[in-house]
C-alpha cells in the first residue's frame, strides 16, 4: 500500500509539473507575438484532428452496435462538444471584457478547432440517430453547411461540392439554425478577437521581436534562382524532347544519358550569372516598352499613320493629309497623350512586366512564344534556338511571378504601421501599390489556371504552337488555352466575392463557362484570399493609419510626437540593459534570445523616431542635442551589454540622459501648453526651447497664435531666441 501511495504521489507530482510547464508556456505565448500564437495553434490543430478522429471511430462503433448504443454515442459526442464550446465561449467573453488578459483569448484559440469539429460531429450524430441515416452522410452535410457559412468565398460553389439539404420541416430548419448559432457565431467572434490582437501588436514593439530580415532573405534567394531557372528552361527547350540533339541523347546508353544530364546541370550553374545579366537587360527593356509614355505615343502613331476604321472615324481628314500633316498631328496628339496617360497610369513597372510576360509567353497560343517557335529557326551545333528561347521565356515568366508573390507579404505587413513615415501624397501611392499587388496576384492565378491543363498547355514543354480555341475560355479545348481569359476569370471571381455592390451583376459581366474543375476552384479560392490578405486589408489599414496621422498632425502641431516616441523606445532598451548583469559569466546567453530581440526592436523604433525628430527639429536646437546624446549613449550601453563588456558608467549615463530627455520633453510640452499651444500656427513655428522661457517669449508665442505670423511677433524671421536649456 505504501508503495502504491508513493507511486501515486510521484505520478501526481509529475502531472503537476507538466501542468506548470503548460501554464508557463501559455503565459509566454500569450505575451509573445502572433507568430508564436500560430505555432501553438498549429500544434493544437493536429491534436484536435486526432481527437475528432478518435471520437468518430468511437461513435461509428456505437452506431454499428445497434439502436440502443446510438443514443449513447449522441450523449458522448454532445457532451464533448458542449464542454469544448463552454471553454471557448467563456474565454472569449473574458478576453472581450478584459482585453489585456490575452491568455484567455489564446486558450479559446487553441480549443476552437476541436470545439468546431466536435460540434459538427455532435450535430451529425444526433441527426443520423434521429433520421436513421449513415453517419458519414450526416457529417458531410454539416461540413457543407460550415463551409457555406464562410462569407465572401462561396466555397461549395467554387469547389463544385454538393450535398443533400437537411429537409423535414420546422424541426430540420431549427436544427440547422441552432448549428449556425451554437457553432459558427462564437467562431466568428473569436476570429475578430484574434484579428484585433494582431492589429494591436502592430503598435506594440515588444510583441514584434522578430525582424523581417528572414522573409526578405528568402525572397532574395528565390529571386537569385530566377536566372538559373531561365537557363534551365533554355537547355530543356533546346535539347529536350522533339529536338535533334534530344533524340540523339535519348538513344545513348543510360550512363551516357546521366553524364549528359550532369553536363546540363553544370551548364545551368555556370551560365546562371550570365543569364542574370541578360535577364536584367531584358527586364529593363520590357519596362521601357510597357512604359505609359511609350505606349501612349505608339498608340498615337498607329492612329495617325495607319488607315484603320478607328482613324477613319476619329480623324477622317487624315486620309487626305500629307507627310507634314501626319508629322504635326503625331507631335500634337503624342504630346497630349503622353502627358495625360502618364498622369493617369496606375500600373507600376513590376505589374506591367508581369502582364507582358503572362500575355506574351504563357500558354501555347501566346504571341511571343508562337513567334519564337515559328520565326527563330536557327540551330547552331544542333541547338534549337527558337524552342530554347520560347521555353526559357515561359520559365522566366513563371519564376518572375513567384518572386513577385514572395515580395507581397512584406509589403502588406508594413501597411499603416506605427513606424510609417506619412506625407501628403502617401495614401495615393500606397493605394496604387496595393492595387498593383492585386493585379500581380491575378496574373499568378491566370498562370496557375493555364497550368492546370498540364505542362504542354502551359508552354513548359517545347512543342509546336497551337491555334487558339474559339468561343472564349473553354478549358476543355486542348491544347491551347489563352492567358487573358484566365486572367478575366480570376478577376471576375474576385469581383464577385466583394460584398455589397454585386459588381458582376451591375456591369452585366458574365463568364462564358463556369468553374471547370475543383482544382481550378481551389486556385480561385486562394486567389480571393490572397487579394484580401495582401491587398484589400493592407489598403484598409493604410487608410486608417493615414487618417490617424492626419488627425494626429492637427493635434500635434509642435512636433512632440517624435520626441515622446523616442523617449518611450529608449526606456525599453534601457530596461533591458539594467535587467542584464554586466558580466557575461553571470547570465544566460543573450544572442538570439527573446529579450534581446525585443530590445533590438525597441532600438530600431527609437532610430526611426530619432530620424523623424531630426526632420522636425533643427540641428543645434536643445531638443536635437539632447536626443542625440541620449540615443548615442543607449546604443553604446546596448552593444556593450550584448558583448558582456558593459561597465557601470555606460548604464548610468544611458539612464541619466534618457531621464534628462524625458524631463526636457515634458517641460517643453508644459511651456507650450502655458502659451496656449492648442492652435496650430500657420506657417508652423521653428522648433526651439520653450522650457524656462520668459513671460515675454510666451506672450509673443500666444500673440502669434492669435494674430498669425507677421511683424512684431519676433518669431517669424531669423534665428529663434537663445533660451536657456535649464
């Protein structure tokens, strides 16, 4: 008995230890970034799937045992689902009532998937027991209802997923209504709460310890592979199937074919840098060709110099015009067109290049690819140049689109952040950037839709060109599929997902065919999500951030926001310095630790605030001097702390000068408030020291505020008065 008691006590102690570790993990994750949340949520997702599978097996076994055990299965599934739903609802409610207690929202997020799937199983089990229908049929029916409840995406329609409706009168409709209220409503509120946490962390540097360098590094590496991809495409096209050398290589022994492939790989690696130079020139040339001014002038030349129905309708008098008249009209119309189009053009160069590559080379009927295959017939030493260049162009186009997609998340993450430097024309440029992001996503979606018909249809293989199909975008019409109809298809589905205006119906915009396959429907779903996450949401955040900046600019006419932000972030770094022992032997390693990354993020934000301060406060002013001294000492103390070489002077100096700057900013603010600085002077005052200012200076400032700039105030021209710093 004593041995059993000892073992039981040891087991309980182990359980308590594991619970303590789990509790500590929850606390750390709740205080961390949303990326840390996602890692834990991904782990809970796997556990939830295992739990639901086990529950399904138990319920299926009880169903197979007969009518009596079926109701035991109903009670079991309902009990598990009810417990998990109570956990989710309780923690969501607490997190709403107390937003600062993020632990509860994290718990709700971890349990949400399990609660959702077990609730589906519970409703399906009850329905199958009442209606004596197969369990899997009932589960599919409720999963369909769950997918159909996702707003904007129309998942079942796009995936061509159909299930029998739940029929049976008022009882069936009430059951379905209860399912949507009990299961879906808490999940929607949880998603909203999680989004609020992510947005809140965008204004909290301590919650964003991970720098964006890793993502940029990955995108840079992918971009560096683009020349190698183009070189591999050229060799594959020039030496691949259907070529003379390809046929000869195919007839060699196995060892010789392996050697030939190895030589090709070596050639790709060797030629990669040279292809990089060539592709840079090609990309620059394409950017020049698709420049708005060049396109506008080319359109004018075509209108004036060629006898077309458009010219006969728009410029009928040019039919009898001579050379001088055509030259004059070209100059006049070309100048007007270049000016107008350049001002109204919304596509940036990467988007224009993406369109050019997609429409020119992707697909068997792409004009650029067809021209290379039919017109470039040279074959030096057996290399089919036309096929090689055509295949290389397709591979390069796809690699270019992949690189552009890889760069969009970093651009979206910077939308409306606290470290954004706004200016009057910022919003227009930012909205134009996200519009171009959406167009690049649609280009990639069009290439994916074409690719669903195989490498031959995409143009990856060096086959002969095919004539385009007639009757619009008919995906079953092999082998040729146009890239432009695929782009239109993707654009139509994105427009159809926009809530409210019903753009396709208002414009009477219809597609020739419906979504042809589930794979294409999945591509369209991913396209809608990508446009929403990488273009629409960042655009909304940018608008909100710009609006806050405009409101803040009116509320902060004296330029105190940057100094206040600088003080806050410097204190974040100083707190890290103070909390770490000076001797490296007395502490745990700092390199790569979370607290070091948080301090690094604080220092980076302090640098941005310091840059903004220097733009507002002239060099030589006491504010500029005090801020410069403080940030230099904090930099030195931070670097010495990481290196383990910090002495007492560096830490003390950093604390004193940051405190000095904080006091100085507060005195400046108090002085301006004493002068009645709630009204913004126009033009703005030059920054100067008001701390310790005399009554005459404050009265002059108030007089300028009331009367506007002009003679007699003493503050409109020349240097600011030399006021004492203390």
